[in-house]
C-alpha cells in the first residue's frame, strides 16, 4: 500500500542523514614536493584511523576516471600538439568527470585524497583570467575541498628532486627559472587557497605523513 511505501522512504531518508559526508583533501605543491608520495601515505594512514566502513581513495588530477586517465596520457605527451587553451579545456573535462564520479563517493561517507587540483591549473596556466576560472568552476560545479595541504621543500631540493625524475613531459622544459617562478607562485597560492604548509625537506616520508595526519586532525576533519 501507499502507507507502507511511505514508511520505507522515511527510513531511507533517516539513514541517509546519519551518514556523514566524506572529506576531500587536496595535496598541492610544485613538482618534486612529495605530493604523490604523501598522498599515498596519508590515504594509508587514514584507512587505519577511520571507521572501516569508510573507504579512502587516492586520486590524481588530471586522471582517476577512465576518461581522465586518457586525457592525462594526451596532455603528458609532448609529441601531440595541443594549444594552451585546448590543454586547459582538457584539464577541465577531466575535473568535470572527476566531480561527477567523486560526488557519490563523498556522499557515501568515503574520503578522497587528491594529488593536484585547481592551484596546479593556475600554477601552470597563470595567464587565464580569474573571471574565466570562476565561471568555469561555478558552471561546471567543481567541488570545494575540505582541506588544502601545500607541500614545499625549498628551491634547491625541489630542483634536485625534479632533475632526478628525468623524462620531461609537456610542462617540464628543464628551465630552472621557469620552475622556480612556478615554485614561488605555489607559495602565493597556498595563502589564496588558505592551505596548510608542510616542508618535506626536514623529515623522512613516514614522519612527514604523521605530521600531515596531525594537521588533518587539528583541522577538525575527523569529527
Ligand atoms: P611530486 O608528486 O610532488 O612531484 P613525488 O612524491 O613524486 O613528488 O617525489 C618526491 C620525492 O622526494 C621522492 O623521491 C621522495 O622519496 C622524496 N622525499 C624525500 N623526503 C620526502 C618526504 N618527507 N615526503 C615526501 N617525499 C620525500
Ligand atoms: Mg606527483
């Protein structure tokens, strides 16, 4: 009967309400800062301390969806000519698909640790007018992260680490001044995005991860 159906709906709604939305944590910073290393370590640690029913996914941008990973391959390949605005639209396409796929994950109470997001778009394409980014963010419904963690390691160590990485992609021209300009921009972006700052040149990877976890707890994300 109708009566019975309504009572089922009521129960479902109540259960939805008690599921706390998962958190979206963005790891940012220049090349070699330790984003990919720390994103994985933090996701591992969060899995240990969160309730076992809450999954923790480690994702990256561009990528982490089927379409996004194809876009990533396209963007990274210096042999395929793509003009800068087309590159931007590809990054936005990847972010839009990620938004669509992350939303139900967060709604289910699961957490996402994301390696790069909007600050990286600005760091690599600083000439894009703010009103364009703002309109895109609004129109495409991009998510607002719960926390931004900006990693840094000081100019010399960053240069050293990215040199050690080898194989340049579309964005790494091996130009030291290019890179240091971007490093400085990331430091400004940390303030604009109200991120916390973590120096990865001091401690081991494990100790750094523990410090970051403390910042996540201090930020009140676990309550
Ligand atoms: P990104 O993703 O930001 O480009 P990666 O995680 O790929 O950076 O590389 C960071 C490099 O720095 C790795 O070789 C890693 O072993 C090294 N490293 C040294 N100390 C740390 C630390 N405390 N945290 C993260 N990475 C560190
Ligand atoms: Mg990385």
